[in-house]
C-alpha cells in the first residue's frame, strides 16, 4: 500500500500541487492519497463482498432503489476523499492555526505537541499493534459519546435524523449523513487525534477500519455474530436494532464495540426475528429524495430546533 501511495503521489498529486503552487501542503497531499487508496479498497470490499452477501441473505427486499442510489452517492463522496478535501480547503487554515498555538504553548500556556497517550503505559502499549488497539478503543468510546449526543441534543438530532430516516437500509447507508453533521463529527475526531498524539498514518487506518465495519453493520444482511460475538463487536443485527422504528431509539449506540452500551445500560440484545424490524424514524417526515434536498431540509430542521 505504501509503495502505491508513494507512486500515485509522485506521479499524479505532487505535479498538480506544484503546478497550483501548493508546496506548503505537500505533506497533506501525501495523506490525501492514503485516504483515497483506503477508500478505493473499502468500495471494493463493499461491491465484491458485502453486496453479494446482501443478495444471498437479505433482511428485506429493496423496493425503493432510488433512495439507495442517493446513498451510493454519499458513499462515493466520503470514501474517495471528496468530503475531506472540502473540509481541508475550508477548515485547514483555522485548525492549523489552533494546533500551532497549542504546540507552541501560546494558547493559555498549554502545550500538547509532545503528548502521546500510548507512552503513558509503555510496558503495555509497546509496539505498533498494542498502540493501535489502545487508540481504537479510545476513539470508539469517544464515538459512542458523540453518537449519544447526536440523539440527545435536539439540534444535532435534526441533522443526524437524516441518517435514520432511511427505510431501505443497505451497505451504502452508512455515509447517508447531513454534511454539517459530518463536519462536526470529523472536526471533533481530528481534535481528539491531535490531543492524544495519534500519528496521521494511524488515524487514517483507524478511520478505515471503522468505516469498513460500519458498512457491514448497515448492510441489508441477516447476520449476527452469535451470543458471545454480539457482545464483542457490533454486528449487522445489533446495529439494525439501533435503526429500528419501534425498539431502536435509545439503544445500541456503539460504533465498533458494544462494550460501552453494556457498561452504560444502552445495550439491546435479541435472539429472534424482532431483531430485523423495519428501519426509519417514528415521525418519518419529508427528509427529501435527492442529495441537495436532503441537505437543505436538514438545515431547516436544525434552525427550527
């Protein structure tokens, strides 16, 4: 992967960035290539592995294919780096300035530039694998907390409800989010990565793992991980309960690990077909059919509160 990233950067991205006089962003451009390659790999896994599984063991027939096509557009925008490119162009100068102040200690005399969470327990987290596992657990707990906030704060729910309004949930539904919802979440995740000392390569890998697992979770797939497995890693059945019209709201917020739901009393485990109830939201107002209509209606819901 690194060889391909290096070749693609030097052959395509670097010449374009030099032509656009963006030499100060060459390091960011190299990271952007990694996002693009991991996105291509994820789309390949979706198309070649998960979609065929959906056809073999579907929860329900897909009768509204138009909504799924819009979800495919969301997936391509996110996984191929288009969304992150927009975030970079809009917010990178502000984030760079803030992080620069924190690194130098110029902001409230706080310096976070040399802190790395995995160095607090070197005997436990020595080595890249142990360090990566630690960061995955920390990020997942943070994701759980954010997910509960998305449901608990009315204005944030006004945006996040677009994700839950999909009544034909498929593997493509993971990225069906309001763009402002994603901006808030991604900025918070980047800030956490900086605060705990995650390297750019680790951060890209953690996000790739998370996104791939989330794609499987949203699949129109009749699949559980068994009585024990369901309590170790979020499965399609566990997450579909979160999207359920009748029983899901207030349960199963875990993104990768169902541990936090079990610890904080929000876990819902079921062992029969009720686990595959219809998805959507109770009010099921007009959330829009097309991409731009969905984005506009989400902003209107947020303003109304």
